[in-house]
C-alpha cells in the first residue's frame, strides 16, 4: 500500500490533469468459479487450481479496482470519492451522488450459482437501513443488504452459457406439474386454478406467488419426500443434455447436498423457471425482482454498483425466504433476449432500460480505429482479445489482453488495434444521445 501522502498527492495530480489511467480489477475467488478463463485472461499461473469466479472492474467498496497514477496505486473508490467531477463529469457526479454508478464484471461459472433475485432501489434502501438498525455486520453471513443500491444486471455471453431466468409461462408450469407427478403437491389442481384465473394478469401473478410460497415454506421433510424419487430417477438415467432441466436438477442435487441427506428445495424451482442457452454475443437483462441463476459459462456482466442478493436455494449461504418473496415480481413468460445493436462499424451496444450503465463491445482492426469524442462520462474498458492502444491528445496506453483502463469524463480518446484485431468491452453511463434524445 502507498503512504497516505503519496495517495493524496497522486489524486491531486490527477485532478489537475485528468487522463487515461491503467486499471487493475479485483478478483473474487468464490467456490463456484472457473480455474482457467480469468487466470488466462490476466496472464496468471494457477497451479493450485484456485477458483477465479469474478473480475470486478468498478468502485464497489467490497472489492474496488485500482488505478495507477504516477506510480502510486489508488483505489478507484477513493479516487472517485476524492475527485468525483474529474472522474465522472460534473453532471454525473451530481446525478449519482459522487459515486461510479456501475460495476463491470468478467464472470466464469464452473458450477451453478445460487437461485437469486435483486431488490428495487426502494427495497435496497429500506433493507440496508433495517439490517443496519438491527446491528448486523456488513460481512455477516446472514446479511442480505450490503449496500443501499439496487442491482439491475445486463450481460453478454463470452462462451456457451446456460442460466435460469424468470418463471416459465403458466401453461408450461401446469404441464410440468402434471408430467413430473411428485411436483403436484406444490399446487394440487394448478391447471384448474389457472383456468379460473383466465387472462387476468393479477390473478396469474397471485397464482404464481402462492405456488412459489408453497415451495419456499414447505417443511423440509416434505421437500425430501418430493425430491428423493425425482433425484433417484435422474441418478438412474444420468441425463447429459444441458438444454434439459433434468440435467441441471441432477447437477444441483449432486452439487448442493444438505446435511443429513436432505434435499435443497431449489432443485424443484429449476422446473418452474425458464432454461436459457446463450451463444457468444447473446445476453439477457435481469431487472429487480427477477428470479434467476447462472448455471455454466463465461459472461461479461454489467450492473448497478451493488452487491445485494436475496437467495432462494442452490446454495450453502443464507436464504431469507420471506425477504425473497417480498422482492420477486412474479411475472411469468419467456425472457426477452438482450441483443446487441451495431451502432458503428466498430461498436455493438447492449441496451438495458436503466440510467446507470450501458455495455458495449468494440472491435478494432489495423486501419479501423474506434474514436470516442469528449461527450462521455466515466468509461471503464477491458481488452478481451488481441492488443490495443488507447490514445489521447497527450497520452497513449498500451493494453494487452486482460488489461483495463479508466477513461475519465470529457477525455476524447481513440482505440487502435496493435496488430490484427482487438476486442474491447466497455462500461459507461448512458447519456441523452444513447436514448435517442437531442
């Protein structure tokens, strides 16, 4: 660590002359993480097979990235807090309370992540205050709200990628409850109830809420009686098709055994949710209240700057069943894809209906640079393939594969491929032009 004086002096230097800065992300070694992609991206050996789950590129206080200013290493959170207008621009500094509003991640799921949802902004503020008042430490395993922000998420797959996303259409759920007979006990007569609900969306949401509530509050002994025969049947058949829920139900049973032979109720939830298979470049958007789980693959993820998670199973971590039920929106249907839209010959954007972030993929080649004018906020960029050079009027940064940089607000820059082509992913704050406004 640098002495406080060095850090303060470095921040003063940057404030007097904002510029492009080399940026180093923070690695999260969660158990479910892959062992090859992120170490390979960063050029690090991993002889011990340590899981590299996420590379965080942002200013979240839980794991801030760092920048290098005149040889001094400074936390990006400290830089933004000390020089918000120089990093974010005057308008965004005021709009987002002097905080970088997004968090960019490279995420590698070797095994399944927990079933989870994220709160709305109002829910996050209330939940954070409530847990603070209760005296629950921020790092307590029973804590659900680690900050006061919401966490909408957008992502685009870098490899073949599987996930669960939102509740299936109600007629599909009804069919599943009939064809997987053990699940019928969740909602006897579901088809009849669905017929009575008709086309009333409120009635449909209520029916779905009661179905999921029945699962989350079912006594563990009944959960075991429901799931034991399903898992036994899957063990005998060993399904291998990742595009079928049976594969993931068996994997979940093997990955998340509970003490004393009990079954994780999240196994049943797999049959209630949409199973989504994404190819590289395809993505989804997770708004507040959407139950989802990443199952396998590598993705580029961008979200509001938060780490608030309400879990619903497939995990050894804390599950707050009532808190999750209070968070979910219970909208049934197929999730809309988040398709990239090509906005220039070098850039494809993944537009999400939020004001905090915009994810884009930039591909440059020799003789075909990507130019960015001054009218942008704080941009964070990472090179995923090839090597690039980031050039301004006064500086140039060489960016090898896995290297990242911060482009502060108002700094015009150009991205050039060093040799062949380079692929760069960028996180930024959407402005009026991105929304089609004058």
